[in-house]
């Protein structure tokens, strides 16, 4: 049972990000197609990076009783793909939050007028 703990924690975290995404309509609830492409390409890019690191001997898989033991490739655990999805998704949400916040601040300043709302 402990072999699913890490994967379960990753899935729970991804679910929490999805709840935040839905609440603030940042990525998938703003533009699902673009968000899917962004997260998908990010995961593929990071997986290629991991494979290159494994081939060059830079990375190595450590053993843990909290991992499933399932591998996508030699030395590449299945949990890595979920971790990379989490990493990419949180980066996308942070980017979108800062972008939306900056746009709202700019709109608020524009609504005040050039003198900042002072009379």
C-alpha cells in the first residue's frame, strides 16, 4: 500500500491545482485547448530532458518504498511524468495568475485616468 503514496500525493496535488484553476479560471477553465498543449508540451520537454540525463549518466533513479515501481523506461519511474505535469501545471497557473493580476491592475489605473483619480 505504501507503494502508491507518492503517486497518490501527486494526484491529490494535481486535483488541488485543478480546484484553484476552476475557481479562478486561469488555465483549463480559461482556454482548455491551449492549457492542454502547454502542459503536454512541457511534460514531453521535461521527459526528453530526463531521458538525456539518464543516457548521459547524470540522473539515476533512487529506490523508495513509497513509489509504485512501475517504469516508463529503464530508470524512469511513472511518477516522474505526474511530477512533471504538476511542475508544469503550477508554473502555468502562476504565470496566468500574475498575467491576470497585472492586467486588472492596469485596467484599474486606466479607469482612474491620467491624474490617478485625484480632483
